[in-house]
C-alpha cells in the first residue's frame, strides 16, 4: 500500500496526493518510494492517460524535503530518483498547487508538464537560506521555464514568490480562486485524457528534448495507429473520437 500518498483514479486520470499534512506535505523517503511505485505502475497502465499531483489539506502542495530526514543518507538518493522518474514519465503530469510550493515542492512541480495554482499560493527555493547546493538539473529546468534572470532571483534571494508573480513569469500556466481550482484541473485533465495518447506521448517526448530518432519513431507509430483511423472517422462522422492508444 502507498505510504504518505493518496491514490484516486477514474476517467483516465490518476490523482496522486502528497499526504504528510503535519509537515505541510514535506517530501519523505517513504513518499518518494510510494511515488516511484505509482509512477512505474501508471506508465504501464493503458487506461491511465494523465497524472495529477496535489497536496493533502489546504495549506501546501509540498513544503520541500522533510527536514527530519536531512541527515539520512538515503534521503537525497530517494529524492533524486523521484525527480528522474518524473522527468522520464511518458504521460502528461499536472501539478495542482494550493498553498506552499517550496524547495523540493517546487522542484517536483517543475517536473510536471503544467502547473495550475490557486490564489494565495507561494513559490520559492530557500536553498540559499539553508546553505544547500541546488542540483544542476533542477536549476536548468527552472531556467528553461522562467529564464536566467528570474531563476537567479528565485535562487539568490530565497524569497517566496506570490502566485500572481509566478503567473507573470511563466512558472504557472493558470491562476484561479481556490474554490475553482480542483474543478479546473479536472477539466484540463479530462480534456487531455480524451485525446490521442500516442500523439501526446510523441509531443511530450519532443517538448522534453528527446533524441530526434526517438521522436521520429513515436511520430511514425502515430501514423500507423488505429487511433489515426479513428480520429479521421470521428471527424467526418462529427462525433467525439474513442482513442485506444494503439
């Protein structure tokens, strides 16, 4: 059974909930292990098309790595493995941010394809306030999203960025009132889940800078797929397509 992780599935969407409320959903070794297991399972599940990451409670998406485990040598290894698994995950991932999204929480959200947040959320990486060296991959992911100057602001100051600023600099894609957040995320996830999985897989690989030969192979699989036939047939018949991922 998952530890410190809620799992809810339906309609092609898997909702994974960080559940460490007492510590503002801080990332623990147990949570990393649970997430790794779920990501591996969902990557192989043909019925799962989209993953949504969110935090339990109403105060935090994730507040960072759990400071109670800071001296455990297994912690950085588990966290690094999680980020690598998220980076390699072949299906769309949405981060639903409500509250604090700090340190490892922001690093986790950065690995999602889309970030949708509620008003009042706060974003930041306080590594400079703690003397922590931030890994190159995480820094480069941040730079790719917001540019070097904004990344420098976030990393050098260690400040918490208001959600309005996060939207302005491109750290998040949408900002909504808290009461509308889950509904909007569910709507976006359902839209994606209803589209052709092979097309989305190829698009994500290209967006993430996969080897050109890999992307070309995925595009060729789309051209040879039953889904392409179904998409064209549905278009001419003026009905929603029923994609099967093959």
